C-alpha cells in the first residue's frame, strides 16, 4: 500500500485529493492521518500488533473513508481560503483496516509531505 499520490499541488481554498494504491480486496475502511510533525525513518509499530509498519507522522487530525480496492481516492482535505496558511507543511499517512493483514488487522502506508501554496 502506498500514499500519497496526487496530481495537483495542495492549494489554499481548494480540496486536495490523495490516492491510496495497492489495497487488497479485503480492505474495508481507512483513516487519513494528518500531522504537523514527521518521524523519519518512523516509529516501529510491531509492539502494537503491526509488524513491518511504521508511524511517520504525528496524529493531529484523522479523517475516515471507505476503502474501494485496489485504489481509493479520499477527497477529504479542503484547506481554508486564508493566505495565512501559505507555507504550512503537513505530513500524511493512511491507516487501512484490512482483517488478516497484520495481527491487529490494520496496515499503514508510507508517509507523505505537502506544503500549502497560493496556486
């Protein structure tokens, strides 16, 4: 599973579609996690029942979406039309509920970074 893939830059006052690829047919739901802090190479999540998974962003906001394998485009993020947000850096990661993928039944994607712009 990978995140994010996008065709357009994150622009203030517009929605920003992210794309989650390579979902298994058993994936049922997901959460888009947005944060202001990034951890690289990531915090291991094996102790929580998610071997080979890493947390790459702080959990400052979460947005629920329904998974539609093999690719889901959660068009969940809309940035306010305020120029004060220009230059804000956000980090994103998806967590997918997929029974059997890990002992916990959740898998996380890689992380992505976006910088908000005016155009």
